[in-house]
C-alpha cells in the first residue's frame, strides 16, 4: 500500500487503526484503505456506529462547555484522536478566549495532523505519548509550558480508556493523572461498552482484535470505578446522549444503543 504524503514515515499500513477508523466514521479523510475496509465491516455489524461516534463527540463538546462555565480555562485531552470540526481548543476559546489545551495521542497520524492544524496557535499543543505512561504526559515540556497545575484543569479521557486492557491497570493510570489536579478541576470520561450491544458483542470483539488497539468494552460498574474519589456531577454516569443534552435526543431507538457511558466529575477539596 502506498503511503500518502500526509502520513508520517514508519506507519504500519498492514493493520487498521481505531483512531483512523473513528476519523472515517466522523467523515474525516485522514485514514487508509485498510482502515476504511475495517470500519465498513464494523458498520455492517453495528449500523449505528457512525452515530455512536458522533454522539460521543457531542458529549465531549458539552463537557468542555460545562467545564468552561465552571471556570476551567486549561485542558488536557488524552486520546484526542485525529482532529475534526469542533476541536477542544476551538470550543473552549470560543466560550473563553485565552483557554489553553494540550492534546495527547499515540497515533502518529493524529499527532502529525494536529501539529499542522495547531501551527500558529499559541494556546494549544500536541504531544505524542502513551496513556500507559501518565508521568511522561504530565512532565512533558509542552504540558508544563501550557498548563498550570496550581489552577483547575479539565482532564478529558473520551473514548480512550477502553483501549487499555485490565492487565495494564487503567484505573491506576487515571489515579496518577488525577493526583496532581487541584481542587475545582474536572474529569470527563466516555467509555465504550457492550452492555446494550449483546447481540453484536462477539463480532465486535473479534473485529476489534484485528486492530492496533483492541477494545475492552466495560460494564457500567467498572466504568464508574474510574471516578473513585471524585464527585460526579449531575446526572452522574449515563449513556452519552443523556449527559446534559441541549435537546432531547431521538437518534437512537434507545439510549443504550449510543454505546458509550459518559460522566463528568469534580476534584474535591
């Protein structure tokens, strides 16, 4: 397979990437034929998947606006993915000019494309780092240059924790990321689940296993554990379409078909 001129050197073109498939589902163009083929197979198994991705993205936007309303002016977006319309710095700066954002992703296409978009944007930066190494994210020079951990921070972990298997201790990773956040900070999490996709579960698990980042779709109780020690704000941990919607959502036959649990919590103190 030929490597497009926008793709960094050394990318594995033999296995699909969930990040690039997600870009395809959202209508983006930074994906390869192998990603599109895989994404279409998943769509055949779960026709609502494109709508799920859009609903998850909409939750991210609402969560950012909520945090801005609470006075948050700086954000750490881990697993930020390939930029699409309505990036975090655009949403935040529209509501509060001067807001700062550090994007973090492990996918080289996501990082390269983000670097292009953020040229000339002093209030935002992107770093290539792995969620499995929280200290590397927190101590990165771009993180330290843009974010002041003496003031509230909005930590965004949207559609990323399900890419971390239990064996790698995702709960420990979240604890380490939350530890330096001062009181008044907020944490937003959306997490894929198979709780209401029982009939499609086996096929989705098999398809996810073909990618560079197999998915662990956790049940609600296990997702709620990520908020241990934090104060969930209303309406708590709910389906993504039910988290403070701006208008009643009629996209799905039932909310659980949105495929993501979502919640926002405050760091107490």
